[in-house]
């Protein structure tokens, strides 16, 4: 019961100093920046400004998001990690690197 009253009373140090709101806004700002960078990279590949394959970009983007989400201890790390393994598996399959593709299956 003391745990609930501690959080309901507003006596948590982050709530008193406004740090909780600042950290939420900082997290949202980092998420928006990561989304903008992802969108710019995807647009550059789609318009052929970069000589990359779309599968390579998806592998890179999902890998970077997976690492960032793991550092943030976010539950979305798992589905993004699965998407990362699938995209690299497809990339290795098209490149006929079958041994590397099986490593993605074991992840």
C-alpha cells in the first residue's frame, strides 16, 4: 500500500521537478528524429539518389531501431528485431549467401 500512496501523492522526484515531462518530450523528440532520418533514407533509395537496395536499407534501419529500442528497454525491440532478421535473411537469400541466411534463422 505504501508503494501506491508514494506514486499517487506526487512525491516522486521526477514529478516534482518536471523531469518526467522533460524526459517524455526528449524521448518523443528522439523518436521523431529517428523517424525523419529513416524516411529520408528510404526516400533517397526510392529516388535512386543512393545506390543501395531497398532490402539493405530495411536491414540497416531495423537494426539501428532494434539497438536503440534495446537501449531504451522498449518492448517494441522484439518485433523490430524479428523484422531485422527477416530483412537480412531475404537480403542474403537474394545474394545467394545461404550460410549467412541460416544464421539469421538461428537468431
